[in-house]
């Protein structure tokens, strides 16, 4: 009989948080007999959706096809859609492996897992406007088997906002466990990430962790009632760290000054020859086919010399591919120390304080940076199929999926990563 496996992503969890987890009532219970890997090497860019696609597949972004949170749609009115849908991932996920082996699976607000193929799926998605009824979007994203659970809990949602999204997710997860007892569950909780954006990487996060611990308590109670926590493999992981930022540099405003994009009377984008797709601490630079790539590269290097504090690296498409980052862009720009990229198009607004424009991603700290910078996440395992009390220093995000499959007794095939067998009982 397969022991159940619960994978919980605590968004922006970092290795330095491990002592905090140990002191919490519910997460501390998991940590008591856990093993873990410190300082996981992430992917580029260190954004939530690309990271979670890699965690779920064991593949680099050049194979998953997920290289940003947002789907590039530069003329979108309002917010761009995100990579919500499983169909965007170009390789199999751990859910696919589990189902092929005859196991049942659940995904709860896991990024890029709307219509995930799991029997019990609650998508992570939101309506275009805060006042919109989320039901039509979730109806498409969720599996039919969880319709009653969604209807019972949707009143908790407040658009894309958290902690409400996490409260909704934890309650849905607990209800799914009680009703269906899936063999594999992937659960994503985002409040720690949200608070790190607001308060800083090493800000006062006690409230955030106590909140997350409370949500974990709901899930652990459901496990206890349906076979016992001690009979469940539990994985706790983070997807990325964050870096502090003080200033925003608006690349598209620079491109406006250079005559590379044009705005309409209302300030929206009218046309472009060169455009920067925002990844917070990095950006993907898209060129129209007729634009001279070498000319743009030379000008970008000149601008880097002019603004060395703000533009740390200019990567060509070929250099980015060496870091397993591919796409329809031609260049990738990495922001300088304590700098993030903003979204202004107006050429008059090139450099601003992070406090001047109230956006979600550009805030006291953010991410999207090169994976070797700053604090890095851990990978924590506990349960009947996990080794107890072992600490490994250094690991890779691409190794998470194959290790999760090993906990389920399954063989990973075709992944870029490899299982960390030192964490799994023979």
C-alpha cells in the first residue's frame, strides 16, 4: 500500500526560516523527525510560476515552457493573464506519473495547475477584476469532483488577495483529504511571500508564519482523521528567495526615450520595436522581427555603461539558453543591486523609489533574480518513506519532482533532475 504524500509549497520559504518552523506547533511537529536540504539552487528567473512548473516536473524552464509568471500580451488592457493552465507545461508532471501508476492526485492552488488532470483539483486563478464573481473561472479550472467543496468555501476568496487565498486553499485541502484521501496532494500557500514583499526578506514575519502554521493545522487534522499524520509523507519546500530593493528602473520608459516604443494619448502602449517584459529583478527583451538585433545589443550595452547601478547584466538569447532559459525574447537584463524593474512607459519616468508606485511585485523586496543570489529555499521531508534527521547542504529545484516520486515508490523518467535517494528510505 502506498503511503500518502503531501507536498506543501510555502512560497518564498528560505533556509534561514528552518529554526522558525521548528518552534511552531504544527510545522514543528513535521520538523521533529524531518530531514532537509539547505540552499536549493533555483531556476532563472526566480519567479513563482516558472519555479512551480519546475518543482512539479523536474525539468528546467527550457523544457517546461514556463519562463515568466505572465503570458506576454503587451497590448493587454489591464493585467496580463498568468500561466494558470496546465496545458502550458510542455512535459509530464508528478500528477501525470501518479495517475499513470493508478494513484489518485489532488492539486490545490498550485501554480500552472488549472485543469491539472488531477481528480481533485482546485486551481490557482483569479477573475480580471476584483468585483467579478470568481465562479466561472474556477469552474473551468477545477475538476468536477470538487465542485461541492469549492462552493462551500468560495466565500473565503477575496480576488487574488492573500491571506484569504491561503485560508481558502487550506480549507479546500482539508475537505478534499477528508472526502477523498488522495495518494498525492500538492498545496501552495503564498502569505509568507506576500509579507516578504511588504516587510522585507528578513522583516518581522512572525505573524505570517503563525498564520501559515494555523493553516497547516487544518490540513494535519484532516490527515490525522483519515489515517494519521505518521502514515503520510510530508514535503515542505520553498520556491525562491527574495532580495531587497530600493529603486525601480523603468526599462520601457528608457525604450520610449530611445524611440523604440510609442504610447497612445491615454498613456497605454501603441506600438513597439523593442519591449521589456517584466520579471521584477530581471526582464525579457522582445524585438520585432524587422529590428536589427546587433544594433539593439550595442545600444543596450551603451545604456548599461550609462546606468551601471541599474543594469547589471545584458544576456543574449544564447547566453540565457545556457542557463536553461529560452523563449521568444532576444535578450535578458538582470537588475543591479537593490534595484527592480518597473512598468512605466512614460519616458519622463525612468527611475523611481519603490515607494512611489504601489505595485505588488516591486516592493521592499522581490525576486526574479539570478538563482545564485541571496537567500535560497530548503527542501524538507518527513514521514514513513523518508529518512529522519539528515541534513544535506545544497541541492537543486529540478531534483524535487523525482524525489517526490521516489517517496511514492515511483520511478522518475525523462526528467532533468534526479531523486535525492539519501532522503528516501530504501
